[in-house]
C-alpha cells in the first residue's frame, strides 16, 4: 500500500481534476478502502484544504477554493515545471523578479537532489536591455479581464504623451522582447490595437461581458509579431516607411529581417520596415540593389535624395 503522504498527493491530484468525486471511485482509483479515503480527506482538511462532503446516493468529495493558502503538494514533474517557471518569471520583465527568486529558493530547498540538479541545469538569460518593469497587479487585472471576456476601461498615452481614455475588449496578454503587451479590440476605433502594459492604466471595475472576436489569421503569436514587423523593439522605431521593389517577394523576404513583405506580382513586392533614422531606412532599402518606386513617406524620399548626393560625393576620386 502506498505511504500516507503518497496517497494524499494522489488524492489531491484527483480532486483537482474534476468537480465532484464519489468516495467509492476515489477508493478504487487509489486502491484503498473508503474508510482510508475518509482519513486522508481529514488529513487534507487539517492542512488547510477545504474538502467538502457532497451529499447524494454515492456521496463524495469536492475541493473548494480556500480563504488561505494551504501547503501545496506536487509530484516530481510539477515541482520541476514550477521551478523552471519561476526562473523564467524572474527574467520576464514583470516586476516580480525578487518575489520569483525568493519562491524559487524556497522550492529548490525542498527538492530532492535528483530534481534539484534538473532545475539547476536551466539557465535563463535575457538578451538585450531589459524592458520597463510592469506592475504585476496590472498584469493580473488585464489577464482576468481577458479570461472573463469583460470590457476594460483604461488610460493610454497618445503620441504627444497625453493620457486618453480607451475602451477595449482584452484578448491576450503577450510577452515579447522583454516587454508585456495587451492585444485588444479597441471599441472606439473599431480595430485591433497592441498596448504596452507598462503605459496602460486600467480603471476597474471591468464589464460588461463580450463575445471574443477571432484574431486575424487565428494565430495570436503570429498576429502580434506582424504588428511589430520592421523593428526588433516593437513599435518604437522613430522612422517607418515603405517602397515597391523590382524583386520577387521571396527573394526580398529572405533578407528583410522582420520587415513586412507584400507580393505585388512575380517580380514586384512592397517592403515596409522601420529604422533609427530616415537615412538609415533609405540605406536599408537601397542595399537590395533593385529599382525602387512608390517610396513613402516624403521624409524617406528626401533621405534618398540626401543619400544619393553623399554616394556621388563618395565616388569622386
């Protein structure tokens, strides 16, 4: 017969799988008597778990949410997954790094050696400058509103830094390149928008409820990545532009980084991307060595003219 601790872990796992469990079925799953099940349920209650007896022909048990956090029991794979998640959370950019590391230290301390070695093998390194800290309470408000499909009211700065009221249908909270974003349908603008969470100020309560819209393409990760094409740091490039190239889209896409390439025929495409300056953007487009047309905006056309003069000067002996 399994040890009491092992049985309690198995019992707790069962109670988390479905709402109600008949006592006889639990006993059958655990290979013990119903009397043993009752004793193990009493032990869980002593530890702080709210296990309610369910009335009915078969009787049974139900695990209910508690008012306080009881001791938690994990199997080996759950413990390793938890430790790895805490390590990732500490490097995520959310303002939970210190708390995540303290929790990781607590979990690691009680892990058996064989599991501790597995956890220690995972090293998480943040590449590039870390993003701005995000209030975990704000993340929680956004995540819950997205989960419950409730309209969110919030303030968000416009291009001039002035806070504007927004009403959105939140769909997903996304971490990308060290920053956190909210993908939402803007009710006032009737379009999808991606908001930086560190700039968003939610105004609870949320509601009313809404029916979720389908994200274009059905792939959240691909859609969000597409919103940021043309730069490696989201929508923060100060200069964005496009041009039509006399090259096949497949040939341009292979060297366009994360620029957006639109096919216009077998030998023409449009490339949209961003850069730190208009001259830099012009140079990025010119490097393909193809004829360009329909260059937008006017600032980019002026940069091409300036770049052309510099190239002519550089070619002089």
